[in-house]
C-alpha cells in the first residue's frame, strides 16, 4: 500500500466505482500468434481514441489479473503519474498525441488491451473520467486486428481430423 495520498486516489477509495475491482485480463499472446495467419485486416492509427471503460486488460505481466483499484493503489509509477494529473489535467482531455505514447490492441474493436505503454495513465483516466462523466481518451496508438474466426475454427477442425486419422500431413496457414 502506498503511503502518499493523492486526491484522485483518496476520492476513489471513498467512492469506489462498481468496476474498480474488475480484474485486468491478460493479452493472450500465444493465442494471438496462433491466429496470426488468419488476420484479414490490420488497422493502425497513431492518433486514435479509446473508450477507457472498454479497456479490459494489459500485456504487462505485473498488472494482469489485478484489479484497477490495485493498480491505482500499487502501480510502480503511480506516485509519479498522479501528481501529473493534478498539475496538468488537460493532458487527459486533449486530443493531441499523448507523449509518451499510449498503446492499445484489440481483435474485436470493443475490448481493448493496454500495449507497450500506458497502464498507469489508462488507470488514472478511468477513475478521473468516471468522476468527470467522460469516456474517450484521445491521441493514442491503436492496433485493431480483424481475425477470420470461422476460417480459424475450420483450420482447427482440420488439424484435429489429421491428428485423429494419423495422417502424414502438415497443415500451415499462409497469408498471400
């Protein structure tokens, strides 16, 4: 538990949102790698917007399977980021590209995962935006992958059938 008190953290303790104990899900890097051959499109933007309440997880192993409140209380750099909110709240309102960059990944366009950087700031934005009645964090990097889940399922069924029949067939998807 951090001893330093900051207004946002104190207000979150006193008026804890219903989602504060939601667990941050891990990004399934292995599952994503298996499906990489079935990506039908990849959209990237360096100046996107994300609804912070649609962020469901992170790639960072230190914060996976921990709650948002836990990150607010115990995040490694939370005591450096919380004072920045107090001194420059417009950072969270501005539409300019966030510096340092913030990264998000999605495969369905609805559920987002924090990528290489932005765990603490996303957490702060969730609690801060909850108080402000806001949802959108602008100026962030977004990678949106669309995966042909039906074709992937067919591929998995074919692999299972090859295994069941003990065929000497090597099946590997190849993007063209």
